[in-house]
């Protein structure tokens, strides 16, 4: 039960981190980057919500799969004990 509790708490933290990167309003730095790009590059029209999500979603899926793999190996797989 102790291992399950640790894995559950870490999964919530990793999931919040991964989910925050998917949208430009998910975390503060994402919104700052979008604003700075529009300000620094006037010819640049900016990144729309959909464009950001289409860019970040595959990366978040890979990060989620990697996190799942790590959690499985670290907390579930009993062969490593």
C-alpha cells in the first residue's frame, strides 16, 4: 500500500505538469512566451490556441507514456526488488 500511495501522489504531480504544457494558458510561462513572440517579432502573427495545442499535445502524450513506464518499473514491477 505504501508503494501505491507514493506512485499515486507522484502521478498526480507529473500529470498536472504534463497537462499544463498542452495549452498556452495552462501555465504562466506558456502565455508569456506567446506574448513575447508576438512582441519581439512584429511580422509574426502569433500562435493561436489550436496551433499551440497541436504542437504540444504529441509531446505531452510522449511525456505521459514515459511517466507511466517509469512509474510501472519503479513502483509496480516486483522483479526489481
